[in-house]
């Protein structure tokens, strides 16, 4: 029986993927639920400034530049010659608008109240919501914090929302720059670097570390770097930015090594900061770390047992997909519903051009852990569908245990990598072996056929070992 002393059984702060799914899950269980967010942020960072706009922009870039068709129709093929920011944004705004409507209608259909404004704690069970000149005090038996993150801005850099921008500011550029410095070769930085390079911008990537995307398969990262260099991207690894000067027309980025890089625009992608500073966490008995993150236990419970935190505000892996499941599970734990833990095989999708996706372990990890494996590779150019879609560089790699024949890792590079990955993830998750892929008929012609080719490659190698006779 829910406690009538409170306005709500569950109050969710933040309407991003984590918050939304927590609210819907609680509503489906029959509880009284409200979600708080700012008017222009319904759907969260995911819908408004992060995942959805960046992925729509990417589709618009691939379509308008005709990039994926150049192998078939020649290097000069282009759907539109003078691509403008308006061309790109038209599609983005359309999709973002639709997605906001989907979120609103899902909340409405499930009888979840949407409270507009910024929330802050006034006690462990109470928050005040302020916005549009109004102030409301709300109480709840349980609270989920899903406030996400904002781009971290280094204090020594002056951002001017035009020439020196972060991943939010990139969405309001007035023109496609001729040249750009991207500081930070993390996932977001390298995704945008590849999009602008595809548009014809001369991109220089500056990264403090010696390598990029070091958690991915090194062969895949090499292929990506090859492609980006082919699009005139220059990499400056092991380099630190000392200062960025803003002139009337352009910028100059000075590196600690003394190099000076002129560019029309600088995009900083220097990590993200948890959105907890406006929450007055102390009033609820909570604290955040220096990066604004809140720690939780395996049930997404904070140190105050009826307050949960989900999504990017709790840190790694900071992905929309994971945030959704964390939200759903937090709501189930809040109401004592049985809930399974998330499967430990998590997919990673990196929407560079070309795309990367993987799950399980890399060759480097397996070698470091002294776990024997055999690798099987399928190249898209060997697949009929690869030829049809004009992708000659894509590849899929399976890492297989020679003793159990279980799949230890799947690494995909190229067209539809993020979608294709899920076949391998499902086989791994269900404990299947490489033989399942050999013995299964797959549609033809498809890119999924890469699994069959890679599986046959592995099993042929394994057979050779098995037949070895001293
Ligand atoms: C450029 C970019 C590209 C990305 N691409 C991908 C991708 O391809 N795939 C993927 O899985 N993930 C991607 N991500 C990550 C993904 O967007 C996040 O993991 C996801 O949005 C996190 O969801 P969340 O539930 O933590 O809430 P968020 O989406 O971060 O939203 C939090 C919400 O809380 C609100 N809020 C904050 N403070 C308050 C307050 N005090 N009161 C009321 N409301 C508040 C904010 O306004 C915001 O709407 C990307 C991120 C970025 C920045």
C-alpha cells in the first residue's frame, strides 16, 4: 500500500532515458509518478543535445555527401553540392521534435505527471521545482535522480558559442567550418571529427593520450584512422593544448609542444560533468564526487536508501541504452519488485564514419589474461551485400575459445556495425558456440552473412589444430 502522506510514490528528476524508463516502469506497476525537467530539455541530453541530434546529423552527412555511394558512382558523386548547416539541421530538428513528442506522449499515456522546471532537494523526501516564475514543493516516498551530465569546460579556455564550442555548441554553428580543431579523441570528439571531415572540413584531432579509443580492437581503430586520414584528418597524439586564441575571423590553438594550429572553429570534447550542483544534495543527505557523480549500489540506491540515481550521473558506461535499463531496474527495486541484474555482455556502438561496434573481449585483453583464442574474420567485400551497398572496407571479427568454442568477443567495423553486433551478442549471451553460426542458415544477401564467413574461418583454423599430429 502506497503512503498517502506523500504527493507521489516516485518522483524522477530528469527526463532523459534513465528517468523516463524509471517513471514508466513505476507507472506500469500502478504507482503515482511525476517527472521533473526543464521545458526545452524533455527527453534529456539524449534527445536534445546528445545521442539523437548527433546521430541524425551523421545520417544527414552520409546522405547529402553521398559518401557511402562513392564506390559505386565515383568520387565526385554527391547528393547536394553546397551543403549548408540548414540542410543538416532541418533533418535534426525534425527528428528531435518527433522524439520529444514520443516522450511526452509515453508519459501522458502512462499517467505520469510532467512537472516543468529545475528541481532541488529541500529534504530527503521533498524537492522544490522552480521555473517560468513558478515554485512548487513536491514530496515523494521514493526519488530517482537522472540528471545526467553537461560538457566539462576547462577553466583556461574561453568558449564563445561560435568559434570555440563544446558538443552542445556544435549544434548551433552558423556555417560548416573550413577547418576545425577537435580537442579530445574520445567517442564524442571522434564522432564529430569524422562527420566534419566527411563534409570537407580540414580536421585536426588533438589528444593528450598516445592512442585513441584504446578500449576497442586495435585493428579496428587502425582502420578507422586510415579512413579518417583519407578524409584529410590530422592526428596530434600525446599533445596537450596550452591555449586557444580567438581572433576576429578564426582561432589559433597552441600546443605545449609549441605547435600552433589555425582553424575556423575549435571543438572541445573534454569529458562531462555530473549535473548535481543545482540539486542541493546536502539537503537530502547526499554528496557527489569532484566530477559531480553520485555513487550507488548494485540496486542503483544511493546512501539514502529511498533515493536512487541512474544514467550518466552515476558515471560509466554513460550510454543511453544502459541508462534506460538502470532506470527500469531502479523503479523495480524501489517497489520491491523482482528484477534481474543486467547481463554483463554490454554492447558498445561508436558512430564514427565508418561505424564501430563490439562486445566481449578484445585480442589485447585476452592476450594479457593469457586466455587462448582463435580469430575469424569476414570482410564485407567478400559478401554480396557488401558489394551491393558499396562497402569494401567493412569487417567482422569473431574471437573464439579453442577449447569450449564459445564466442569471447565480436568486433565489427563498417556499415550497420552497431545493428549487426547484436547477433553475436545474442549468441554469446545465450551461451552459444561458434558452431551455431556455422550450422545456421542466414538470409542472403545480407551483411549478417559476415557471421557465417567469420565462423567458418575460425572453425577451419580450429580443425587444422585438431588434426595436427606430431
Ligand atoms: C554528443 C553525444 C552523443 C552521444 N551519443 C550516444 C550514442 O550514440 N549512444 C548512446 O547510447 N549514448 C550516447 N550518448 C550518451 C547519452 O546521451 C547519455 O548516456 C544519456 O543521455 C544519459 O541519459 P540520462 O538518463 O543520464 O539523462 P540525460 O539524457 O543526461 O538527461 C538528463 C536530464 O536531466 C535534466 N536535469 C538536470 N538537472 C536537473 C534538475 N535539477 N531539475 C530538473 N531536471 C534536471 C536535464 O535537463 C536533462 O534533460 C551521447 C552523448 C553525447 C553528449
